[in-house]
């Protein structure tokens, strides 16, 4: 649907506004393809000096990808249409990551999953008092894809592993603290920022001039505990570490982890471990496509979406039900290369 994206030129800026307010601007295949096409056109247009990514009305920048499409694919076509969505969405992620012109992503409101995938590659990532950032995929049997392995594995203090496993939500000031945002602006200053960027002002200068001192980031209080308990690349060690801590914070995070898919948690930890060793973002996306192709059709994904989004009973029956039930052999199969003709490639 063309109206799912509002595309316009404003001065020296190309503006792409996500426009599915009822779905908190969740990305469809058409939106991913439309953004790729637009970015390709602007790449060759000398009049376009910068790209602005934002959203139309509503309470979020982008809540993720089209989860219902992915679930239907898992249930009805053995993952064929879901893999097509991943293939193109990941191409968009890579195109933004390697884009020659500066991209400014305004993460005003909910920024999760697929919204992280299109905002994190941007050179400038603006958080506000409304920002709620998360990669909540382990709660629906998935993993932090769309480049999540690359970004999260490169955060300091094992914050990435904490976010990947727990799906914790960060406020704008916490995104700035963690390095997931480059600037913190009050939401009422965003229109002025866009106006100045479109007028050709230097972007870093505009954002710095309009930035304000954010509140104290709450997550910073728990930085030591995160570094300690999420220091491990196996789920069993993380759980054991939290179990050995009688603090209220550790009990809360342990309870959270107990609700997540054991398979998804183990996949996520291996994903971040592997991503941290890779040299290029393209290698990361090829790996995430392999994982996504497999995980999409495993039982936990359809069951997780059923429990959280369809029936909303929040009582998923994970298979395997325990961390011990997820063997190294199962993980090896999920991470194994695809047949050459099926491997992901950038645009």
C-alpha cells in the first residue's frame, strides 16, 4: 500500500514518514521495498543532502515488523512468505547501514524490533522523553534480528546481552547512556530540528543546539549487576548467576527470563557471541537470515505470537520447555549455512 509511507522532499532533505498509525507503524513488505526504492533514487540525487526517518501521527516511531504475516507464513506456507519479508527487510537494514548520505532517525515513542533495525544504522539517532526502545523478541520465540546481533554485541558492559535476553524497555535517556541514541531532544523541538536540517544547516550542530540534559538513566544504577550476571554466553550460567543474588533486581530479572523461550534465549546469546566476531554488517545479516529462516518455522515462534499477540493469555507452552532441553545440536542446525542459492545477499 503506497500510503503506508509518506515520502516527500523538504529543502535539502528527503523525508520518509512511516504511516501505519493503527499498527504503531509496524513494517510491511511493501514498506520495506518502498523505502529501498526511495533510498536508491535519493542516493543518486545531488539535491538530496540528508534523509530524515520519522513517523506520522501516533504514539510510536515503529513497533516492529509484520508479526501476523510472519505467523501466518509459519502456519500456512512453511515460512516462504516470511523468509521473503526477512530477505527484503534485511536488505533495507543493510542499505541504511552502508548509505552514503547522513540519515537522521527520530525515535520518538515506541521503537522496537524492526524499528530498531531502521533506526540503529542511522548516523544520527534522536531519542526523546517519549522513546521506549526494546528488542522483545525472546518473548515470542524469535531473536533480536534486523542487525540486533551487530548493535547489541557491541554495547559496553554486557548491556546488549541483557537487552536481548530480557527484552527490557529503555527510555530515551537510557538509550543515550547505552549509546543507542546519539542525541536527546525534547519532543517539542523535533519539528524545529527537521526544519533546520531541511534548510541545510549542519546536522550535528542542529541536534546539539536543540539537545537538553536528560534525566538520570535508571539503568545506570544496575550497570554493575548487568555486567556481572549477564557476563556469560550460556543461558544456564546467566540463570545460575541471578539465582545466586538475593537482591530484588536479580529476582525480577530471573522471573522475566523464566517467561521467555529457552530456545530463543540460547539462540540470542550465540547470535551476539558470533556477531561480535564478524567483520562486516553484511556477514551479520547473512547469519541472521539463516537463523530467521529456521526459527520462523520452529514451534516456539507461532506459539509465542499466539500467547502474546493473538490470544493474549501470556501463557506460552515453549518447546523445548527448559534451557537444558535446547541442545547444542539444535543450535548448530539453526546457525548452519543455507544452500548457496538461498543465502541472503545485499542489494
